[in-house]
C-alpha cells in the first residue's frame, strides 16, 4: 500500500534549522513530482515546495524562498526539506505529497518558539 512517513520535526528557536524527511513506498516514486505542504493551527493547508521527477527543477512558496530547500533521492524513495532561518510563522504540521497519488502520511510537527 502507499505510505508516506514524515520525520525530522521538533521544537526550535527562531533562526534555527531543521531537516525533514519523507520516506515513501507503494508507488513508482521517480514517476512523480513531489511536494511539501504545511498546515498551521487555525489555518488552511498551504503548499510549500515542489520538485520535479529527476530533481532538476524546484519551486517554492514566496514565504519560504531563500530559506527552504527541497530535494529528493530517487534511489531511497525519499524527499527532503531543509529549513533554515525558521520563524514562528513556520510553525505547522508538515506533510509530503506525490502529485496524483491520493494518500497522505501523518505529518511531522515543527514548532518554532522562543
């Protein structure tokens, strides 16, 4: 079955960094664009970043440009999100998504607080 297992979240101070991982299984990983989304308390789900099948093209929401980097390892069927210069507005549950595959993992909590 399709699985997405996000990890790497935690509690950090403003200005800190985290690297999230999303391990996948149950589908042909390298056929799909991969994306990261987040949802903060009381807010709608927000698209954060995307990466093409071979990792050659990356796109970001304006709010995270210059601070976050998406990458993927097709051999390991894993997508990553490096997050730097975190601020309190980045607090959310972060989930990964394969475009066109209608399943989600549990997400990983990122909390940025002084």
